[in-house]
């Protein structure tokens, strides 16, 4: 019992040490990171689409963090250069992801810049990749007898066309695709090391 006080002090010291080195110092290091000049803030539609991405659980199968060549063949897969902290300056919450059941999506807007492709793929991934295990999201679409002037009609193979009418995208589907098309961090970064690439200094003057 007489060792309780030293034990508590030691526990408090370990906790304080961990808090300083794992929370306070890293937070201080990235606090001043400014967005790269080439990166646009998300539009309203893209933000709504991002909320869809979160609520539909896309992050459980898709990462958004291409790795450096020495950590994995992500660049060879066409997923882009290793991401850096400024690439995520407008991201809240972060959607880095931990699972890669599907490809990394940080640069999907550059890799597949077609709204029509994404709408078809979301309606039915197997219309594009017959062996895909990605879920389909039919509730993001509606079947109409005929398309109105504002409607975006989903291109589908004959086998998937409804008996009568056409499949059109809802606003939720259009927003989600706006978000996917905005994902493009292919601009060059001179030095992937955050402390040396000038972004940190630029942030401090703002
Ligand atoms: C159960 C896991 C899973 C979930 C959940 C999932 N995906 Fe996928 N996704 C995959 C797989 C596997 C592929 C590769 C096969 C394909 O293209 O269908 C893929 C491919 C993709 C691609 C094409 C990537 C490329 O480089 O060709 C996009 C875009 C995509 N998914 C977006 C989404 C979005 C948006 C959501 C959420 C609405 C989502 N995915 C949810 C597994 C998943």
C-alpha cells in the first residue's frame, strides 16, 4: 500500500510523456500546414457527396493514402505519388482508411474522370467488372418512365435496363460522383517531407 503514491506518479508520468510525444508535438507540427495552391476547397455539392461517402461506408473498403515506392507498389498501380499532409488540408473528417478491399481513391478523379462511368459503376459495379465484389447502390437511383430535361440518365448494358423506362441518378448520386471527381492530388510536390517543402512556412505567415 505504501507504494501506491509512487505507482500513481509513475503512471501519470507515462501518460504525460505519451500525451506530449503522441498528441501535442505531432499536432503542433501539422497545425501550420497550409493547403497546396493547386488544391481547391470542396464545393457545396462535393461536401454533400463526401458526407454520402462517409455514411455509405466507402472508407471501409477504400483507402485515400497512396504510399511511397519503398512502402508499396501504389505508384505502379496508377494510384499516384505518395500523399503528404497538405493534400488533406480541407479534409474533415479524414478518410485515410485502413482497408484496401478496393483500389485507393485519393486520385480517382484524375484516373477515371467520367461522371457517366461512376454512375454506372455505383448503380452496378458488375456492369463494368463482372467479378467485382463492391456492393451496388441502387437506392441512389430512380427508375422513370422517361427522362425529364434535367435528368441524368445512367448508361447501362441491355441486361440491366428496366423493362419500361430509364434509370436516372438522384441528387445524392450526383453529389457523390462530384466528390469522387474532385479527388485529384496529382499536382507535384517538390519534397514529400512536410518540414522541408515550404508549405509549413507559408502557413505560419497567414
Ligand atoms: C465491400 C467493399 C467495398 C465497398 C463498401 C465499396 N467498394 Fe468501391 N470497390 C471495391 C472493389 C473490390 C473495387 C474493384 C472492382 C470494381 O471496380 O468494382 C472497387 C472499385 C471502386 C472504384 C473504381 C476504382 C478504380 O480504380 O477502378 C470506385 C470509384 C469505387 N469503388 C467507389 C466506391 C464508393 C464511392 C463506395 C461507397 C459508396 C464504395 N466504392 C464502396 C470494393 C468496395
